[in-house]
């Protein structure tokens, strides 16, 4: 049986390999687990997923939520800063 750590790792690997459909399956499965010990990594993977899908508005929203929840996470802050410049303001 998969645990939170495994979902986070497999999602990250799938993202690296460009298998976005599989990555999303791992992310969605990891988010609903009772074991939320690696939810921070899973939520970060979710930002990267939307970024790779070129859905910068959703990626930005996920990044904004992420930095609110994990303000000390430098990687999340960096993604937020990048995505802030890429979001399409006209769609808001």
C-alpha cells in the first residue's frame, strides 16, 4: 500500500519524466490520504504539474496557497515569484 512519502516521490519522478497524467494521479491520491505527513511535497508537486501544463493561473493560485501555508519554504516562494509574473491578469 502506498503512503504519503511514496506518492510525493512518484509524483516528482513522473513530473521529471514528463508523464503528467501519471503525476496528477499520484498528486490527487496523495492529497486524499489519511496520512498527510508529506502533503507539503505533494502540494509543491501540484504547482509544478500546473506549470508544466502551462496553466499558469492555476499554478499561481496553488503557489499562493502554498506560500500562505508554508511561508518558510524557499522553493515554494521561488515558484510563487516566477508564477506571479506569468499569470494572465486578464483572465481574473
